[in-house]
């Protein structure tokens, strides 16, 4: 039976093994494993790739969000406008600073934050907005930034799923005041362990982030603030430098798979992703919607096709946020009930994508 994996991180290693092995040996032989030449080089290369002025490596994507918020002065008593439809990490970062979450419902067609809902969500204590480029498609940033400028708000984009995506020709990572990235192994630009980064336009913010993430220290054994230990690992940076070189090519492969899905499934009952004319997504995930998704998932599984659900439960219905479970967020709740993620990635062939399409058509 045909077997199509939803995610194949092992394929990533076997495809790049010779280069990765050389990089690992280089790091091990250097004798320098924390904040060394590899991290410095990757930070410079990723900043250049995104067009950002600064890049700071971190331990993971959640830390990237939290450190950027703390560097912007977000803390207890502040309100932060956050998408109601997102992975819980976006919410957790706000909570960890002591600030309050104000959920904002998405545009149903694109799943991203709806700029039209910002005015109603605004409070006298609002200090920041976190738009998420969910599933690899950029949020509509121009109206979000205009609203932020009019209200003196800090904008941190959650670009954890959007490495290489474009908004009106501009790279994700430069669309707000700062951007948080994750290099979790399954991401478009994924490490072989945890890792993250923050890109920023302002030098003051960038230096604050770097200091907070290094025990609150900008000089060895001098600690001027309460900091954290959140630094990109030297080995992971070396691996990421290799993968950054082929990121655009592998994103192109994802786009080819997405095109096959969009064309092949357009006459099915599935609700397909909508891509605005100004967006160039990188298809971290290809998410469709359908009623009674369990039947479709079972049919695909029986045909050897793995799927995912991103995400089955909205943040406000999670136990961690039980105090917000009373909120009525009908768009987000409907999305979470109906979404199914089809397999997509550089490991897939066009023939496999066609098989997925034909298998879905058999179901309907």
C-alpha cells in the first residue's frame, strides 16, 4: 500500500547527510559549543535573508515570543491583542510576561487575524499586537501596522510557520517591529532539535533581547536585569546554515504540492485555503475544512495517507485557559472543529500529491 508520511524529518537528514555531517564535525572539533562562530554566522545570514537589521538566536519559538515582548516592556497590567485562532504558544508567551490576552477573531477564509476586529478589541491598557502568519501565509499587515501606529502599539509578528513567506513582496521577519521564529524540526526551516530566533528593526530592542536571553548579561558576569538562558545552540546553528541555503528551493517544492491540491480539489466539498493576491505563502501546512472530518481522516489513513489536525482545540478551550472558556469566539471554534491538514513538504512528489487528490475524490 502507498505510504505518504505527513512529516518526514528523517528524509531531511538523508538528503543533506554529507553536508550535515561535515558541519557537526566542524562544531565538535572547534571546542566552542555556546554562542560561537556558527551562531554569529547564522544570525547574520538569516538577517540578510529576511532583510532585517538584526537577528538574535534563541532556545525555541516560545522563548522568541516572550523575549521580544519583554524587551518591548510588555508586562503585568498590559493587554496584548492576540489571534483567537493560533497554536497555544502565542498565548503562552503573553501569559508568561504577566500581561493579559485579548483574543481577536480571524478572517475565516485565511485563518489569520482580522484587522477589522482590532478597534473593538482595543482597551485602555493595550500595548501590543501579535499577528500570526498561520500555516505559512502572511497576515494582512498594512492595516495592522496602520492601526498600531495610530495607537502607539508594539507589533510582534509570530512567524514560526512562515520562513520565506512574502507580503506584498516583503519578507516575513520585517513586517512588524520584531518577528519571532521557531526552528522546531518540522518547520520549513527546521533544526534537529529546538531552536528559535528573533528578527528586529530597532537596535535598542535587539540588544535588549540579546541581553535578556543571556542571563540578563551584556558583559560576562555583569547582570543588569533578570534574564533567561535562551540561546540558539551552536550545533543547531551550523545545521540551520545548511538548510537556509536550500530553504527557497524546498518552499518551491511545497508550492508545487499546494498547486496540485488547489487545482485537483476545487470541485470537492472541501473548503480550500484562500490566498490573497498580495500573499506568497510557504505552505508550512495545507489546511482544508470539512464537516465530519473523522470520516475523511479514516479514509485517507486506510489508503496509507497520514494527516494532521492544526489545531483540534482553540486556546480558550484548553485547560490552561479555563478562566477564559466562557468567551464566545465562534469563528475560531468552527475552524478548530473542521480543519484537516493534508501532507505537504519537500519530501513529497507530484505523483504522491495526485494520489492524495484522487483518494479524497474517491471519498466524495
